[in-house]
């Protein structure tokens, strides 16, 4: 088992979850006014646009980490790490956006974690 590759896969998924949270942050702050020119729209939305650019930069970093991890982890195993986003995103949405957690989140997360564990052991 290549610990570094698995750590990169986990890092990649974590960074994607952070990027999704930044997209949500931006979506809540964008303003749209009818008749506004592009320049006015950009001027009025500098903060959310900057956040989106930051999130896209995180996606680029995540992609590099993911590609590096795939050099040694089989895709069929590595792809299961994406399921961890199902754990990260609801918790972040609760903490930062006051969203309610799904009722069966904890049992679902336990099943996801068990499945990832079973797939990665030899």
C-alpha cells in the first residue's frame, strides 16, 4: 500500500469539498441586476468572483494531486475516495451555511467508510 498516494487521493477529495463550499459561499453573495453592464456586474461582485477563482485554483491543485495518486492506485480503488465528499460536504454545509444534516447521515457515512476500507485492503 502506497501511503503517499492514498494521502494524495484523500487530499484531493478534501480540496474538492472545500472548493464546493467556496462555490456555495459565492452563490449566496452574487448580485444580479437587470440592465447591468458586464463591467458593473463584475465591479459589484468582486468578492464572490475572487472566491470562485480561488475555488477553481483549488480544483487545479486537487487535479494534480489526483493524477499523482492515480500513478500507483488503481482507478477502481481511488475513485471510491470520492465518496468521502458525501461526508465532508454535509458537515461543512451545517457548520458554515446553517443547513440541516440529513437524518440518516451518520449511518450512511459509516457505511461509506466501511466500504472504502473494504475496497482498499488486500
